[in-house]
């Protein structure tokens, strides 16, 4: 499945209120490289994604979720697990509900 890391990088940078130069400096990459990634003209490598997560202290799972398409989100138990994971990531002090299991 293809992921749109360009979209994820733009969303994250905007959420942090950073200029490309500021995020690039935090990630130890060039502004040109970040600009190309955000424009979808260069692929984000695993190392660059790791640099983004280190610079922002975001979990890689959230970056992957932001980069995924609508079809990547499953139904049923998979969706419930994703919802619980998101609640844990976005509101770590809350108690995320566990997916219900049918018995009997």
C-alpha cells in the first residue's frame, strides 16, 4: 500500500507551526530535501521518517496513519484497535476502551 508521506509531513509541520527551515533544522536535513518531500517529488526514507519522529516526539504509527489513505483503515476489530491506539496516542492520560469481544 502506498502512503502519502508528503501529506503527513505537511500536516505535522503545520500542526507544530513550523517553517520548513525550522523543521529541516530539527531533523538535520536540508530545506530543499524537506521541500521536495512535502511536494511529493522525493520519497521519504525510513531514516528521514525516523528524523521526523525524533524531532517532533511523535510516534511513527501516527506519521504512518497521517500518510495512509482512507482505504487503509479497516473495519470491525481492526478499526476498533486503531481507534483505541489513536486515543492512547492523542490523549495518553485517558483510558482507551478495549475492543469488545463477542463471547459464546
